[in-house]
């Protein structure tokens, strides 16, 4: 086990969590943000994977809990593949957010919206100092998904 492997493992974990794909879960973190947006709340949520909590309260749903549990279930295998000792992980929380008010129609894609999703992952392992990883990526979805949610795999 090399400590530097943790950074790579956690970066990959956070990137997968924020992405619009179904590789690790049939649920999507972006849909949590869409639900908050539809409720008129700040589109920001924090998932604490060690304490198994989600904040704010309005972000907690059957789907968001399933999303978190799917990623918790993946952690042992993911860490093993990165040659990291999961037992030495002391903190792992991912805050994900976007500003749908800044979403825009990309050129030539009239029925779509483009926006930036960001995460800040705080982690601590092996008695070392807490570290932060920030990631942002652009997503494009059908405009009506801002009301309907992106279809998920049940």
C-alpha cells in the first residue's frame, strides 16, 4: 500500500460519483441536484460515505440513499484495485453542486441544457492530514430533464 494511491483512488471515486453514467449505481447524483432545484432549494448536497449521511435533509430520498449505498458497496473493491487499505480511511465526504440558473442551450442543440457540475471531496487516511480534491465537469442533458429528472435504472 502506498499513500499516494489514496489520492488517485479517491479522485476516481468522486469522478464516478458525479458523472452521468450507470457504472456503479442505477442512481445519479445529478438527479439529487435536480430534485433540490425543483424544490427551490440550493443545488448542493454532501454525501458522507463513512458516517452514511446526506445533507441537507431535503436531499435525502430513497434514490439518494440507494446511490450512497451503491458507492459504499463499491469502496472495498475500488480500494483493493488501487492497493489502498480501506480500514485506514478516516474521512470521505463528497459535496456536489451546480447552478442550473447558469445552464444554457449549447449551439445547435435546441432542446438541451449545458451546465457545470462540481465536487469537493474531503478525505483523510492513515493518520495523515485531511486533504481536498476539487473536480468540475460539463454535462449536457435534455432540457426537460431539469423537470423530469434523468431516467434512472431501477
